[in-house]
C-alpha cells in the first residue's frame, strides 16, 4: 500500500482537477437508435457507453421456467475502447463477470411480476473505457430500459468510490485513479429505497473506513439518479413537443 500514488494535491484537487466528492461530467441521451425497443448513450468523463433493449418478448421454451421473467444481458467492449487492442472484446472473463453483475442489479429494479414467461434482452457496448466501466454501463442500461417502457421499481444506478493515500474518500473513480490508487468500491443501488443491489471491492477496506466509502458511493448514486431523472424528463418533453401533445387538451 505504501507504493500508492497520492490522488490529491496539496490544494485538495484530484489528478483531473475534481474535488474529492465531485462526479465526472455526465452526458446522456435516450432513444439514440430506432431498431431496438429502447436505447441510450451515456458519457461519464471519458467513459462512453451505448445500451440497447429488446423486449419484452416471449421467452424461448428452453429458457422458460414457470412464469419467471428472463433478463438476458450482454456486455462487451469495442476493440478500440482502450489503448491496448483487445483480442476478445466479448466473452473474456471480465465481460462475463460484468454480464452477471448487470443482470443482478437490473433484476432488482425491473418489476418482473408484470412480465411472466417473457424475456428482456439488454446489450451494452463500451465505446471508450476510462474507469467505472460497469457503473456507467448500468446507468446506460437503466436509461435504455426506461426508453423501452419497461416498468421499474425505481432507477437503479451505480457509482464507484475509493480512498486517497491520506484516507479521504473519492467519488467516481477514473482509470488513472483505478490503476494508481488504492482499493475501489463499486455499488449499484436503488437510491430512493436506500437498498444496495450489488457491491464489489477490488481490495479489502479497513473496517473503520468501509462505512464512509459506502456512504460516499451511495451519495454518488443519489446524485447520478437525479441527473438521469432530469434526462428522462427532458426526453419526454422533447417527444411531447414533437408529437404536439400540447394541443391534446
């Protein structure tokens, strides 16, 4: 741990100029494709993700078990998403893990009882990877589900957190911070219900620091939830204006 790079300057700024609790700039858009039932594009810092949703549709007989909803997630990274060319952009161990993590978090948000004997397919593609790839992928998938009209219990969002060498909690970790700093915590949460749907640690945190880091990530989730909610409202207003809803009164 002594070889860790100090992630905060003497002025309290991170390597990219952010304050400890500051998120990277977020840009998102719903309905970016016409072919899927729902789609979204999301940028969080330099991490850029596309998500597409197909369904709900009738589940294949081989996969159907009783009245359960099948949530099929696929995660991949474009070969040009990092500085190192990936020979297996889909199907490698990390992609398979992210696929399961996405399914776990989204299963907690989707109102599955409304879609018996059905299947929802969710495809996520990371176009540029610069830290918190899983978190940004989940946030994009949530927007795509909303664009597809899938009923959710609430927004499910994810955020990362870490500690500086001086034990100051940091929100929304970039790639440079991931490789240069200490352990990273990723949380997928239902912020309104204050429930954690998924949590992963790259390394162990000291028990005295864990609660603070969890709350830092949860605070980031709440802030991201507000940003996504505003994006959804803006998208609905845009659709309403295009359809001239204002005259339907």
